[in-house]
């Protein structure tokens, strides 16, 4: 099975590989750079739109599936910061796409405040953690969870959730 990811981020590519290998044999995954209309720091529905756009734009008939992954902040009342970060995945076969979410978590209010003022989460978290290019390595969630959860794992879970309709075609497709 050949899968393309609409990103060159190693954490996303590895998460996709791990998700597909749970169900399919001989999986080959590669990443490609994709230009999207999604802002660098997506909020709410922009996050879902970005995942879909990455999947659709990276697809070609050379692949069985394409995958788009986008992380973004979703506004929620009753949270400490007012937002929850979710990793969203879209799996596309050239005709239809399916969506999955990874577990959500909250950034510290000081991070969210800077993001709302125009900075990207990755930039703010790299500064806070002292880890340059944190989002392409283990991710902010790894730092905040004291090393227990990585961005690769969030990607794997989001893609796994998006694969559910493909694994149960008789119920969904």
C-alpha cells in the first residue's frame, strides 16, 4: 500500500506510517510539501479544512491514499485557556475523505494569549521549552506531558480514527 502525506514533518509522516501499519501490510509512506490556504495557526474549522486540503492536494493516482494532518486550537468555554488543541486527520482515496481527531489538550494560558496575538503555537512553545523546532521533533505535547505523549502518537491516533470508515466499509461507504 502506498500512502502520501501532505507534509514533510517527520512526526506526521511517522504517525501515518504507524497508523496504516496497524491494519495493512507492506505500507510505504512518503511526505510531500503542500501549499494550503490554511493560516499558519489555524483555529476551529480552519483546522479541519486544512487537514482536508492537505489530503486532497497531495493525492495522485500513484497512491492508494493521501493523508492530511493539521493541528489547531478549538474554542471551548470552561477551559483554563478557552481553547483545546486537536490534531485532525483526513484520509482521502481520490473520491472521498474521512476525518479523525486525536486527543485534545490545553496549552497554558500564557501560550494561548501569545497565539491569539498573532504568533504560532510552535514558535511560542519552542521559546518556552528551549527546544528549537519542537513541532518537527517530539511536539509541544511531549514537553507538556513530561515525555509521555509525542506528536507522532497524536498523529497516529488521529489517522487511526480517520481510518475507521475504511476499515468498516460495509457500515460507512
